[in-house]
C-alpha cells in the first residue's frame, strides 16, 4: 500500500519498481519511468504524451508504439507496482520463517527499500489512482488490499490481544511513516535514512 506524499519533486526518473532490470530498462520501461516522474511533478492530467516523449528523446507518436494512451501508461504503472509490492511482501514473509518478529523486520525492510527507490511512484499512486478507468482502479485497489492483509496477518500474530481492525490501523500508520520519502529522502545519506525509517516503523508496529 502506498500512502500520501504530495510533493515528489525530489524523485528521479529511475524508480526501480517499473523495471525488470533496473540497470537495463527496456524502452517501454524508460517511458514508464519518465511518465512517473512527470506525473509526480505535475499530476497526470497536466502531462501530455509529447511531454513524455521529449523526456525519453522520442517523438510523441513513437510513444503509441508502446502505449495506446497516457491513461494506459498510468494504468500499467500502478498495476506493475501493486503486483510487485504484493509479490515482494509475500516472498519476504515466507523467507523470514515462522517468527512474526522476523517477518515484520523483513516487511519493514522491503517497504523502506521500495519507498526510497520509488518516491515518484508513491506520489502518483496517492494522487492519480482516481484518474484510472474504473476497472483498472478496482484491480489496483484489490492488489493493495491483499498487500495490506499480508501485514495484518503478521501484526495479528505479534499482537494477538488486539483485533484485526487495530492491526490494520497499525499497518496503515507504518505505511504513512515509511512513505514520507518524497518529503524526507535526501536529507540523510541513504543508509542512514533507511535505518532511521526502519527503526521508526518497527517501533510504530510493535508499540
């Protein structure tokens, strides 16, 4: 789940969640990266296909060989990151073993890395999800809910005395804290920022 972050001007056009290989993105992935940055800076409705083309050094019409429309870019962008979050969280929990404290640390580390690597996407998800066609928006929200429930399952095992609603509230509070990166990223070197966010998130999740 990606939480609010309204001013992503500190992001870069290299949000890694949009590439199968972050070091060697395909042309399609380069277009998505550029679109994510522009959408984060201006909002998707203020960006034209020609703007995205200029950012990757191609003409606007060349974009249509990869995407039918700007809305198609936005839909693929948000679907990709929602799928990656869900798959990544599921894998991290499985790899952490049966201890819920270890599972939580793995989830926090995953979310922190995602937030630091993808500040533009955090802003786009929060601000432009409502611009998707209804069917695409419903798919993204369904994936988001499944991601949240991975966290809820871990938090319920850590806090068996609390109900599901409290665990879900904890999860959303953690997302809000970690996903502050469009505001906070760059204020500290990345390792220090990652450590600070992880420590704060674990404290919020276990208090």
